[in-house]
């Protein structure tokens, strides 16, 4: 078993948000800190996905690179792009970019 180093973070939240967190924590039978960690994890994953989709939509990155940015498998990124009505772009330049990225990852 391993341990994860955690640090304390302070944030200002509205009374309404705190009330919702407390209700959810009670319903889930977990403490508020654990709920906040879970909600933040979900939010961070969603933020990464949306940011990667935006970069892909703007054709700044390939689909494969977008998947890497979002920390999801390519298949998940393809589904997310389809759900967002983003067409799949892939040309020779994308292939070269993907190959260069893979080569860079394999040398690390």
C-alpha cells in the first residue's frame, strides 16, 4: 500500500456551496474533505477534457495529443469530440505531429 502526500488548501466558498457539500457528504457517508477531493477530481478531469477539446476544435493539436492533454485514452477523446459535434480532423501533418510526440514520450 502507498500513501499520497496531501497539503492543506484554503478556499472561500459561499454559504450555499458549503451547505450543498455538507448535505452531499452526509448522503454519501463521507467527511466533507473527502467529498471536496472527489468533486475537485471530477472537476479537474472535466476541465482538462474541455481544454483539450477546445485545442483540438481550434486545430492547435491533433486528436491524439488532445487525448494526452486530457489524460484519457484516444477512444474516450474520440467519443468526447463526437459528443461535442467536433469533426475528426486527421491529415499528414497530424500524423507527423503524433509520431514526433510518441518518439518524444518513448525517450523519457
